């Protein structure tokens, strides 16, 4: 599964794997792909440095990247406390009512809440970059479009390629004009933040829009046959995220959530603003249903929604309250029906890719 881009980066397979878990990212790189560690959950620079140190020690000198979330627009000089003060009291009462209805216990005395979604705020992402540029990362990806121009220049000065996710050809052209090196065409089927256009339609549109920049196909991809389809549409690789959630190396720390993922079908996800304020595909739960109910207050815009629900999500996850328990995941979840190692996933990807290529050769009369 090699392309011009994979050869340029020195990887065996043109498979880019996004994950919040260092152990998974390192395993993706060791398996011949390109592991990309999600940085949004790191609020303290020393925590990110610790995990990048671990990545360095467990990637055998092979390349890996970092994914940050830098919003396209910012409000200068506004603190997190000032942003949080913008949250309406009615929304706070709504969250409290949901937790009471489902009898979600509080965290234990002295137990810190999980990560707050402050990584969406530019100043936090910049502290992550200050750490990352001290490491030999080969790719910087941004989930909310191109980073600010000074960040792109700084990455290029360090010899780091910059990638940005796009949900439409218009977004992709904007990325190209901003000096981005790689465009990730993320279709509607994808987990997390995603747009309205399906991967099969989006990928060739983006390829044409940004030629000659390399494009990665993303959204609903989790088999070797789908990798072959992405490359046939003109992509130079694929960007996979959801499929790693049920890998043995993943650190979900919740058997109930893992069980829900393994049991879910492709129709058990929903594109909702409940998590961050932007449309993000995730498991459908009583939590997403409540936020999407027209009789409710509705989600707040980013980053207010993320700040509002951060503590509630920590309680739900800590106590594994099953009706509310969810995670961002794409429609490929229907194929994620067993726990496997990252290497086993790659073995399946390569076998499926070979089957697809052999089938096409037979159809073309070249077998």
C-alpha cells in the first residue's frame, strides 16, 4: 500500500492513524503506517512531553506526527474563566437535570475531573506546539482547518509537513492557499468533527481542487478494500481514526464502552453538537438524544459546549453510566466487532487491499 507520499515519508503503508493514545500511535508506526497522536486532551505541557518521550522510545526511529485543534478564529485576550462565564445558567441546570435523571454519582472527594476541552483554545494549542517542536515529529495536523500562518511557517522551518482536514472542496482550496502540504478529505461517515459530504463523493472532488497536493481519504474507511477505493479515487493515502478504538493497545479504561462499540452497527452513530458545539459523529446515546431534542435548550457553540459538559462527561465515564456512555466514532463501527492488536488490523488491511487489487486485475483481464 505504497504511494508517492508514503515513499516520501519513509513508511511501508500509506495508512495514517489518528489516535489519542500514545501506545496505539506508536504501534501504528511500528506496523508500517504513520501514527498521529491527538494532542487536544493535553492541558499541561509536561504531560505532552512525557508521552512524546514515550513515543520516541517506542517507535524505533520511525516517523510519527501530532494532531492539534487550533480554531480558525480567536477572541484575543479572553481567559478560560471569562469564556466559561458566558455559559447560560439554564444550560447548567439542563446538564444537572440529565445527571440527576440517570443517577450519575459525583466524583469522589479530591478526585480531579477529566480533561477539559481547553485544547480547542488557541493559546493551549500553542503551548502544545512549543513542546512538539522539540521532538522529531514529521507531520502536524490540524482538525479545524489550516493553522495560523506563523504556525505553518514555524512547522516548515522545522522540516515538518502540515496537514489540515477538509469537509468540502471549498475548504480544501482554502487550505492549499494557506500553504498546507497535505489535505485530509474527511467525509460525512467519519467519527468526530465532520461535514455533510460523503467520502466517495468528497475525495475525488478534493483531489481535483488541490492538485498537485497529496490528499488523504478519510471517513468510513476500515478495510483494505476501502483503502484501495480511496487510492483509486486519487488519494495518496488514507486517514483512519475510529478503527483503533477497539484495539488491544487502546486505553479506553471502560469495558462497558468497549462492549458498546463492539456491539454497535453502522446506524448506531449520530452527528451531533452535544460534545463540542460543532457537528461531530459519535455513538448515539441518551445524552446525544437529550441535546438533540427540539424541546431542550440545544448545544452551545464551541468552545462553550465543551466547557459546559466536560465535568459531566468525566462523571459519566468514571462511573460507566451505560445509557449516557459514548465516544466519537464513525460509521465504520459496524465492522469493529472484535478486539485486535494494531498489527492484526494492519494484517487485515493488507490482505483486503491485495484482494481488491487482484479483483480489479481480473476485471481488467490482467490476472
